[in-house]
């Protein structure tokens, strides 16, 4: 009897317990179960590019989101804090569902995207953003994301400049010092710490 009940529980489980103690339902996420410490911890340990990057450490999603927010500020130095917050959180669902390269997302035929969309909406509500961003903000974040992807692809992931330009667009033109810092893979501890610091600077 106990074994059968346990099997049913495992089969129907759609939640993950976080280090904070929160239990996040992946199919019906509640903003009340989302903590920024869990987000930062998870994103700092998720690898971009399926881990196919150079360096002693993975290039984490946490570091990527910081790069995206930096590219956005470079392109628009007076960008609103709420837009910067949205950029920082644009990949936040990956703290619980992981990162998947775009070709594999396409294979899943929208199922991953549906879960990701629900999680992002709950994350936005938790931190004072609309569940669905205005189109102009979404487009600005996507542009900064592509700029960051170009830099990561050519600096860390072995892409040629011509290939990266075809797939991701142009080099966003960050300074050499910024490139060296943000494109040198950090330890998970540093990525987590800097993500939380940037979040504190933009979340009011």
C-alpha cells in the first residue's frame, strides 16, 4: 500500500524543493514560492552552450544575464531600472528547468516554451513586473541577448565571426575591459554573488 502510494506521488510530482525550503510547482508556479536567492544559486550553476565553452569554469546563465544587462546599458545608458530588472531576469526560469540550446527547444515543439513562459510570468509578478512585458521591452531584451550571444559564441564557444554574425547579428561593441571581465567564466560563487548584487541595484 505504501509503495503504491509512493509510486503515484513520484509519477505525479511536478514540483522542485528549493534550498530556501520553498516548493515550486513547475506547471502552476506561484510567485510566493519564488526567492531571488534560489534564482541566483540555480542560475550560477547552469551552463550556457551545454558547457561547450573554454575556461576553467562553466559560463553560467547568471553570468550571461549580467552580460545581457550590461549590453543593454551600453546601447541605452539611460535605460529604466525596471527594464534592466527585466533583462536581468529574462532567463530566470532556467534556475529550475535548466538551459537548452535553441535547436533542442525546437525539437520539443513548444512544450518547454510553455513551461518557461508560465515560470517567467510568476517571476515577473514576484518582483513587481507585468507577467507579460510590453513588446518594445521584449524586443530590446532580445536584441541585447543576441549581442551577448555573439560575444559568447566568438570568445568562448568556438564560433567564427561570420557564423556568429549570421546567427546572432552584430558585435555590440563593448570596451575591451568589460569584455575581459564578463567573458572570463567565473566561479559559481562569484556569479551568484554578482547576480545578487546587480539585482539589489536594480530592484526597488
